[in-house]
C-alpha cells in the first residue's frame, strides 16, 4: 500500500510549534481586541506565507511592523491586565512590544521553514500549503476560543 505522504519527526515538531505559536497569536489578538481588519490581514498574510514560503518573509514582517506600530501609536494594552501599563510604566510596555515583534518574526520564519521542509520531503505544493493554512487558521481560532473561555467577561 502506497503511503499518501510521509511525515518526519521534525515535521511533527514544526507542526506542534506552529500550533502553539499561532494559538498564542490568536489569544493575543483577542486579548488586545484586534479589529476584524487585523484578523483578516493576518490571515491573508499567512495564506501568502504558506503558499510562497520564504519569499514572503519580508511582506509578513512589514505586516507585523504595521500592527506593532499601530499598537504603539494607540498605546493599547488589555484591560484585564490593567489597561494603565503604557501610562505608568512605558519602558516595560515598550520592551513587551519589542518582544511581541521578535516572537512574531520567529513565528513567521517557522511557518516559512516548515513549508520549505515539507517540499524537501516530497510534499506537493498544494499539500504543503493547504496543511499549513488549515493548521495555522485552526490555531488562531483555538487562541480566540481559549481567551473567550478563560476571560469570558472581557
């Protein structure tokens, strides 16, 4: 019997990392009450990143910078974490924003490298792209769901 596609142990590591990473992204977007435009733009960038792979890293980084820049300009912070942090401890808030940016870059690179690894293993473009798109969109939804079930008052 012919195997449909082969999944190496390192791919499971990449998949698990993507699942946890983008679940965190969904949780953060929900905690910061990101608008539907942010969610839609992020999904579009993820679609492009999953299809194009490493060639789309610059575009994804530009999108992340736009989100972080908007957050910094508006000085947003979740209410349940004490919405006053940008006003009373700006250096800590700025460090957290830089850490969000660095984490996002890590998440982008992991997604692009996972696609590249899948192709090197012989997966077809369509199989690799669709599996990554489904995984990441489900992870974003899980992040939204985890936040809503944990902090249902916000």
